[in-house]
C-alpha cells in the first residue's frame, strides 16, 4: 500500500466516522420530535405488474370487479391510516395499460387476459378513491421497456410502429434514438392527463438498459432528456398543475470520495438529471435508493447539494426487509426516513405489499413518525386569494364554520383551529379539515376555539389565512365603540362625534392589531376600495404618528 492508498483509506474512514456521528445525532433528534413538517411528500409505489400489489386476482364477473374495488379501497384505507399523501399508481405496465386507451391495449393483470376490458375503469376508480381520502395520485408510466419480445404490448407496438421498437437481450424497448419515440411516450402521457384528474405523471424506466454500451454516451443522454421534455411540454400544455416526476437511479453520479461502482443515473442510465432540473422540465425526482450505509447516506446528501429547484423524494427499499431480498432490520429503513426528514425531504416506499408481513414494523413506526397529515410541496407561483367572511355558529358541541369561497376552478380549503388568536396555520397540529371543496364544515370543538380558513389551488399553493373575527369582535366591542357598516368599495363615513379628531388620514387595522391600510379622510369619509370583507378597527393618525381608536367597521361583500 503506497502513500496515496493510505491517504484514500484515511479519507474514507473519516467520512464513515462523520456519517456515523451525523446519523446518530439526527436520528436521536427526530425520535423526540413532536411536530412533523407541514409539507412532506409521503409516497408509496402501488404495482399492478402481474398483480404484485394489486389486484390479487383477475376479475371476469361483476362480483370479481367488486372484489378488486374493495381490495384497492382497503389498501388505500391502510395507507391513509399512516398519513401517506401520494400514491404512485402503475398505469402503464409494459406496452399495456389499465384504462381504456386509444393507443395501447389493456394489461392482463385485471382479467387474466391481455387486451380484455375488465368492465370498469380502474384508473378512474383509483383517482376517486385517492382524492376522497385527501391523497394525491400520480399515474406511474413505465416509459421504455415493453417486456419480452413476444409479449402482448411489445408485439402490438412492433406491428403498429415497428420503427420505434428495439430488441436488446431478448427484451423489447422503445428506442430512445428512434424518430418519434419522444412524441409517442408524450402522447400516451397526454392521453392520461386529458381524460383523468391525476395529480402527476410519474415516469419510470426513463433510461437506457444498464447493459447497453453505446458509442455516443452524450447523445444517449440527450435522447432521454428529449423524451422527458416532450412529456413535460405535452402535459403542461393541457393542465399546468399536473406534476411531472421521474424515478431515477438512486445514485446521481460517482462522488469524490465514494464510488457508485458503475451504478448511477448519469453513467448507467444516461439520465442527465442536472440538465432536467436546469431546464425546469421535472417537478420531482424519486431517486431509487435501495441501498444502505455508505452506499446510501453520502448519495442522499449529494442529491440535496446537486439538484436545486426540484423536490427530491428518496425511494426507500422496504422490500429489502424480506429475508429472500436482503433481510435488513427495520431500523435501517427507520433511520433512512429520519435522516431524509432532517434534510428536508420526504420519502417513497417500494412497494405497497411490503408494508405488510416483513414490513409491518415500518407501518407501525409510521404511526409515530407520521402522526399528522402532511401536504405535498406546492409548485412555484402566485398564491391564490384567501376566502372571506368567515362565520361561526355554535350548535351544541359543534361549531359550523362557513365562508365565501374564491372564484378559482378546482379550489379547495383548509380549516385550522386553535385556542389562541390568531390561529397559526403553519402548525399542522391546528389543521382540522384538509382540502375540502365545500364552503361549510362542522367541527366538534369547545367554545373558546378560534378558526382560520385558507384557499388551496390546483398547484398545491396555499393562501394567507382568513381568521375568524366573531369571537374577538365580541370581546373588543364591549366598550361600546361606534360601529360603521358599509359595502366593500363604497366610501365609509365616520361617526359625527369622531370627525373632529381627524387630521387628514385614518389607519385601518384588523382585529389582531395589524395595520392593513392608511387612508386619506376628507369631511369624515374615506374609501374602502381594496379592503376585503370583514371586521376592522379605525384609528385617527395625527402629525406625530399617534393613533386613537375612533370606531369599528364591518365591510360586507359587494355581491351581497
């Protein structure tokens, strides 16, 4: 061993020692954490290939269809029980699909026979069931593999579009270099987005086979990027709020001190994820990090440092808990989840079936690790307008909260409750109703509870909160200050007794004491345009900046 070898060995040992201390510290901190993050992707891959996760049996009768539906509903109930918020639902398998497509045939997992219609739309059913539980659902599309050369999907595409299909070691693939390859995959994804209310398209196997060795590696990466970009452009032109995510090889590239041993996204899969994120053509990356120890943590940290502006959701291999797969202890996955959270990441579990049996300890751990709901991170952009005119009526042990919604297609609302005012909507513990499309909800609560409501748009962006004013209003008006009532947009007239205290301007404050606006006041009147409906306190403002409360003001929505 020469001096260079000694230096490299020392560097590796120091790296391992640092990681051990880092992991022990983070893991201990998270074990005692009581408030999980408000935004954290918690995903599970649900595999339909050969019915690995679902369905467990083909359906050829109406009773069989109902059994498949009940089985899927039971799976989603179980995932909801540990606050999973994203289901990656395998929709395109190997040149075959599980919805009525004009492009590719039915997969055989549903009926036992490829090409046979099961008599219902599994994708539509899955979407409805996920959304009913407050979960997002992404259509998982296996992008390039077509299965065996003689498999139904491969044979169909070879007949229909022979120039697209490439044979490699007995398997069929869409050739990334073929003219029209990007357009074909994009058309399939656009068909899904056009006809279904999915929250995302999840591209899997968007890479060359690792056994392929070509002469022009750079061109191969460009070919893959071209497909990703075509899918992105297609779905965003239809519904810009639909996410595009990609499952990529779990190690981005070799690190300066840690080798990937030839298995990384850039070299083995020809996935230039840095280019994807730089061009803004992906919203999420799901690196499949089915490793542990020194082959997991350094590469996890590398993702956080290398890819900016894109959400990273590490895929964790819970299948490795099975004795015939790896026999990992459950604590290995628990540590990976904790460290991912400490780095601001969520997690995705591969795959659903392994949350039972050998994976049951992980399911049990998630009850403590994810005790409260969490939202997927929003896409960037402008936040929506807040709801207005929150009203609370008490009916026994229930509070009925209602509000005026916003004119925004697909808008939903979050309701928060707290004993303190104003309600802190950043604390997920205060969330009592999530993503309701109704403007009236009933909550079982005590009399001293305050409420706030926010708007959620289709991009997952949340408005500022509209705070309930009624109870605070009643507490502040007990001094019999005058009340001015007017319609939004009209001028407001101060009480006659207050007009001699004005020196040219008034300060408008909400009932939490926050300045909302300063308005010129002439002859005792001032404009209310631009103010939202609700309750306010009006103050005089003298030349020295001293204020005195003059009255309260109630603004009614103009449409009423």
